[in-house]
């Protein structure tokens, strides 16, 4: 997402593009793991489906309610925790 911000995309568009990139990467990895029979359905049921639901809710509703600067601070904090 920082790359999209450096390319002067608006914050909501940068978030959408970043989510799409993560989704496509996850989907292709899942397909590859399914082909070599290293695919476990349990984590998808307990983590993937709720994460997808909350991502949609966040994208449709929260991004319109919470100011862009606040969202950027939250995202930056989460990125720092992830490092």
C-alpha cells in the first residue's frame, strides 16, 4: 500500500488496490497448495472467512466513517507491529 500512496493514489483507492493484490496472491498460493495436497480447510474456516467478511465491512462502511489520516495511523501502527 505505501507504493500506491507514493504514486499519489487516494487513500481508499490505495487500500482497495492493496487488498486486491493480497487477495490474488493468497488465491494463487491456495490453488498451488491444493494441487500438491497441502491444503488444510480448517484455517480457512476459522480465519479466512471471518477475515474476508470484516474486510468487506471495513471497506464498505468504516472507510467512509473514519478519517483518512486516522486510517493511515492505524495502518502504520499495524505495519510496525507486524515487523
